[in-house]
C-alpha cells in the first residue's frame, strides 16, 4: 500500500492528463455501447416493419412503469425509435448509416485521445522516476559504490524502471480504461436485463481468489527475475570494460561460460514467471465462459419457454456480454503486470531510501577558505566493518602554503588518507579539522570545493578535451582553458589532435596515452584554481620525456599553493616541506628529505629501491 502511495506521488503532477484520458475513455465506452444498442431496433424493423411503426408513440407512454433501469431503457428506446423510424424505409436506412458513421468517428477519436493523454502522463512519470533515482545515486557516498556493482545500479535505473514503466503503461491506462469500460458495459447490461446480469456476479469470488494466489507467485518470480537481470548487466558491464584483459589472457571461453551461466539462470526464472503469468488468461476465460454459457442456457430458456425476453433483445444482450468479456479479461492481465511492476517498484524505492553515509548536517556551515591548517587527529578508518583498518591512529598537520608528500609501500594507505581528507569517507575514530572545526560540520560541497584533485587513476569522460578540462568549472572561458593546458604542458599535444580542443576523448580517454591523460587531469585541477591541491601520482612509470613534461606541470601546479602529493617522483619528494612515510596504515617516519635520509629507516630503504639512487 505504501508502495502504491509512493507511485501515486509521481502520478500526481499529471492528474489532469489522466483525467482527460479517462474522460476520453468514458466517451469511447459510451459510443461503443451505443453502437451495439442501435443495431437491435434495426434488426427488428427489418423483420417486422409494420409492428415497429405501430409501436412508435405507444412506447413513450410506458416510461413511467417499472424499475429505474426499465424506465431508462424505455426512454432511450423511445427517443431513438422516434428519431429513426419517423420516416420512409429508405430514409431510415440512410439515417441509420449516418448514425453508425458518426458513432464510429467519435469512438475512434476518443480512443486516440485516451492514448494521447495517458501516454504523455506515463512517459513523464517514468522520466521523473529515472531522474530522481539518478539524482539520488549521485548523492550517495563512496562506501555505497564500493558495496554495489555498477551493472546492478545501471540495471535498476534502466531495467527496473522499464518493468515498472510497463506496469504503469499497461495497467495504468488499462486500469483506468478497463474499470470504466466494465462499469459502463455493466450498467448497459443491467439496463438490457438486470436479472441475467446479476448472474455474472456469481463468478466474482473464484476469480478474485485465483488471481490473488497467482499475483503473489508472480510478484516473487518477478523480483527474482530482476535480480538475475542485474547479474546479466553486471557481467556485461564488467566484461566489456575489461575486454582488453580478456583478450590478452585468452579468457574468452571463461567469459562466455560465465555469461552463459547467468543467462541460463535468468532463462529459468523468467520462464517460470511467464508460465505463471500466462495462467491468468485461460483461468479467467474458463470462469467467464462458464458464466456466459450459464447465461446462454438460462436466457435461452426464457426466450424459448417463458417468452419473457424478446429474441432480438437476447441477441443484443449476448453482444453486450461479449463486449464486457474483453475488458474483464484485460483487467486480469493488468493485475498480473501490476504485480510484476510492484516487485520492480520495491527495488527502485529501496534504492531511493538508501541514505548517504556522508552528507551535510542540518544547518552546516559553509567552508570558505583555508586560513591556517588542516589537522588529522588520531584518525583510524576501515573499509567496511569486516575489513581490517586501512589506516590507524594517523595524526598530522597540513599548514597553509605547505607542501606535504606522502610516500610508502603500495597498499599502505596513502590514497585512503587523501580520500578521508576529501571527506569521501568519514573516519571511524578520530577527526579531521579545518581551522579548528571538524570537517563534518561544514557543508559538504563547500568543503570539497576548496580542493583540486588529480586522482591516481585519471578518469576522463566521454566528452571533448575542452569539456574534460573544464569539468570542475563549466563556465570557464576558452582562454582560461588554453592557459591551464599550457601550464599543464598539454597544449601542444592537444593541438596535434584531429579537432584540437574539440576532439572527443573516448570512454575513459582511451585514445590518449597515460602521460597525456595525466596532463589533462592536471590542467583540470589548475583551471579550478583551488586553495589546496591534492595530487595522487599514478604509479605507472612513464618514459623520460613524459616524465619531464609532467614534472614541469606538477611544479607549476604546486607553486605557491597548499599541496599534498602522494609522491613517486624523486624531485616531488625532495622539494616537499615535509614527508610522511606510511606503512601498513601508520605514519612510521616524518621529516624532510635530509633528515629522513640521515635516519636508517624505511624512507632510506624505499628511496634507494624506488628512486634508484
Ligand atoms: N574501496 C576499498 N574497499 C576495501 N578496501 C580497500 C578499498 N580501497 C583500498 N582498500 C584497502 O585499503 C588499504 C590501503 O589502500 P590504499 O589505496 O590507501 O593504498 P595506497 O597506499 O594508496 O597504495 P598504492 O601506492 O598502491 O596506491 C589496502 O589494503 C587496500 O586493499
Ligand atoms: Mg593509492
């Protein structure tokens, strides 16, 4: 129920379109009924022309007699007869054809209008849900993305909303349409013959019971189906992103068999889902036919034996009965798709309900500048409860204008320290302060905007070079972009690209070399002109020319700024004011190059190995 209310919230803004759609549908049903209705008198006229002419005028007198439905019926009949039969036979035929054409026109117009309004509402709703879901994803913290596979998230945004879309589109237009149709046809049947019509109600309990059982199974299978679909998405996303490794390692067959396994398990559960879903039609048709046969038998007896029903009225009634069968059958189909849609909605909303671990507190302050220093005080952090601490009891200061280098063996916790400083994660113990205020008390975006970051693995987006450089400052002018590219030693190679700054660099910047990508990332950080620069150097080694170009770029980047570098390059380390040596999550040594070289510790060891000196 809560789920339906939440879906209703998305539907609410478009209620006017839904109302217009419903009204169109109502008219559709009315004209459709009218078409069946007008046939009977004509049949009667064709068979007994003399009698019909006699009856006109007489029937008007009967209007006061009988139940409400009887009176409505007589009134309708009398007005119609009066219009149609107060002329010669040829004229009658012409009038009848005219009415038929007019009704047909209105009916089809209403049908299209209904589709027009409801599809507008529907597509808007799905667009809104997708956007909200994506917006929510963007607000979630890094730890969430560490826990969830990309493919699964893509599957939620595309596949689950797609399934929900189907539910809303199918059931939603039909859910309005079919009940209206059923109601109108039901009233019509009541008008034609209320006694026969009440028999239909006998079928209600078995149908409701059967559909309820079916629906529950369907919802369960549908949920499993979407989970398997998410596995498929994940596999595809990961294997296509890693296609190069698969090729190099000749792991084609392994990948294919893994994909086959996922496909097979999706195939099995999906089949079950379809089989259960397809049960609904035959089940309902059986019950429906049983009732119709009963009505045929009972009504037929009335016609033949008791003569309480006129033959043409009975034909009219059977026609109308067929008409109501259609939406009744559709309604049961709608029900099955709603059940599946609800399973998808559950998954969608559970994602929307995930709270970000890291967000701005209510009434958080704006961080404007680094005035004095950033302080790490006894900071410990582990990725997830089951993991060992990635860093433990780390304390240090970064003063304004200072350049700190972090060095140490791989996996020591260098990137983790950087991520904590950027508040991508919050420490489990200890705290980080900006000018004496815990960074958790600042508005997240304002705090992060103090930093410019070059990450360890450079991420470039599928966009132009220009767009990638201006990523952190979308309103930058072309001159500013070129200027930063020049400082980052990137201008020359960018100009050599086919379209210069307008060249699209592929997914993750595939067409560029590692060194070139890094220089674009540096230009990106320079353009943002932040107060604090964080530079996590890539571990991959570069040729001497690239090395020199990047070195120059780094030197310009860090000049006169507050800087933290995770350093692998000799000169970057040497020139730092202070060096933190990190090993197994702890700061094991601290000092400048000279002082650290004097002590016979890890730094000297690393230095002699890593910097080949
Ligand atoms: N997202 C993550 N989830 C779980 N564990 C992680 C995650 N990222 C890093 N770790 C673990 O935390 C520890 C520190 O990793 P970190 O990336 O900070 O090392 P590093 O010093 O930057 O290494 P490198 O020099 O290779 O970049 C490692 O043991 C690593 O396996
Ligand atoms: Mg690292």
